[in-house]
């Protein structure tokens, strides 16, 4: 029998019932929020939360479902020169392969290195599959970077879809299907 908890290649474990590591991370974040909310008195108001809790609550009030993600097919080749891509994996993985011109800021350090991250152009964060970059993207968005997008499926899916040609590939396929 296959165990319910499967190891992820990064060493973390995620229940098999989740479609991706990013979905697992989102479920954990929701569970943490639920635990924190249950620790509050039933009459607690947003202004009684800690400053961090208030920021998260404000962000969640206005966050759009899926609004912080972008797929490889949505990025035209010309956009790679205009946007800032941040590889949130460790330096060893970045050195092996990365999206051209991407900068490397490990996911845990995005707020410490925030001075390198512009607020006036699109910023795309990615890791291997999207789970670590989802955490980095969430931290940046809560901290005020509303221009941050998380590359859906991460570097692995970006490669599978054709890398910088993913948009052109998707458009060609759509034209052929007509």
C-alpha cells in the first residue's frame, strides 16, 4: 500500500491528496490561520490582531483567487527583458540552471533583500515547482509588493512548456486547433 505521506524531492513531505506542493503549502497556511483564529476570542476584531496579523488580514480581504500567479504561457518572449525574475532556490540550484537574467534570492531572504526588488515593474518569483516561491511571493505581497507574480509550476513546468517560447508555443497550438 502506498503511504499517505510522500516525500518531496526537497525533503519535505506532503500528503498525496494535494495536486502540487504549492497546494499543500496553501493548505498549511490556511490551517495555521485557522489555528491562530481559533485562539482569538470569538469577539476579536481585526484591530485586536498583532500588526503582522492585521497586515495579513488586510491582504486576504483584497487578494484575488489566483491573482498572484502567472503561467509560462502568459509571458510573451519580449516580457522577459522587461520583468524581473527572481529564482528563490538555493545558490547551487541557481548555478546549475535558471531563467536567463534571473537574480537569485533564496526564498527565506526575500524581505531581507527587498531593496533589490522593484515595485514599478512586474516581478516573477519561481523555484522548482512553485511551493517555496509561493511563500516568498506571499511575504512580498503582504509587505507591499503588489507587482509580484508566482510562476505557476515553477522552473520545472516552465521548462516543460518551452521556457521563453511557452507563450509562442501556446499561441501556435491555439491557432492550429482552430
